[in-house]
């Protein structure tokens, strides 16, 4: 089955700086890569996703890049703000039917 | 459009008991997936249902089971509860159940085993 590795487990950045979270996956047939943000005590929320037919996707301060050859994808957050503090999860399809394999999560801390 | 609704939000049980959790997907969504979230293991896939059929199952013991009804609502059941079953149980729904469609999560059921 699919295996997803996520790094780093904790990331601390100054407010206004950029943050980058990286994930690798194992199944070369995977074609969809979502990112979720989970604030303390709340549900995981889909913030951006990318399909394997594109290499990059942007939504305001958030972008995701995908390198199919190397089997890795990354989340980029620019001009970080206090409300960006949360745990971020990457994921990839389990294969076949629905269901996702998640990375272990990155705790993003925005320092004032 | 209402989001994914899970009931109950909190549950306290003792070892050996069984529990049933409920999930109502977003209207029109036909696929429901269940996940267990713990601090140590993160988000782990339990199973996925589409059109009342379990199509995909994670690596959990047979004590964990589920079902889906004709209106796409889903339930999961855990029998003979163990202390290690304490976790946040999340369900997520998607439109058609293809592996490249967004999944939307509910608020989860926090299960505590005493």
C-alpha cells in the first residue's frame, strides 16, 4: 500500500517568513495529493490539493508543488501569519477505492 | 449545504463494552471513510464505504466494523473496547468515491475508554 513520509515534524518560523513542508510517497500510481490543516480541537480542513497532471498550484499565500519523478510534493506558505499556526497533514490515495494515507503531520508555529 | 455531521461528539466507555458512532455525509456525497486519530499514530484509515459496500479496509482488528445505509449515512462499531481504542474518530465524505476527489471531514467523536 501507499506510504507517506512528512518532514519536519515541527517547524517554527517568524511571522512574515515563509514555511515549507515536504512529503514523499511510495506508489507511483498515486495521482491526487491533498493538504489538510488542523487547528487544536478542530476537524482537518482541506486547504489545497494537486493532481498529478500539474506541477504546481497556488491559492493566495499557499502553494503546492509536485515532482512525480522524485515522488515528492511540498506545501509552501508565504508571509506567514499567527492564524497559520496549526498541524498540517499531507496525504495520498490508498489506491483503488477512496481512502487516504496521511503523513504524521507538521506542527507549524508562527513566532511573533 | 450542511457539512459532515458526526454523533455523538464525546463518549466515555469502559473496557469490554461496545460502541456505535454515526456519520452523516454532505448531501449528495456517496463515499464515507473512517479514520482513527491518536497522538502517537496520527491519522489512520479504518475503512471506506460506497453504495452500502465496504471497498477498502485498513489494518485494524475485526473488532472494528462499519456499515453504510441507502441514504449514505454510515455507522462504525467497535466491540470489546480496549484502553488503546481511546481516540478521535473522524469520518470524511466525498462525492463519487474516486481516489482523486476531495474528502471533507466531520468534527469527530472523541472516545475515551476507562
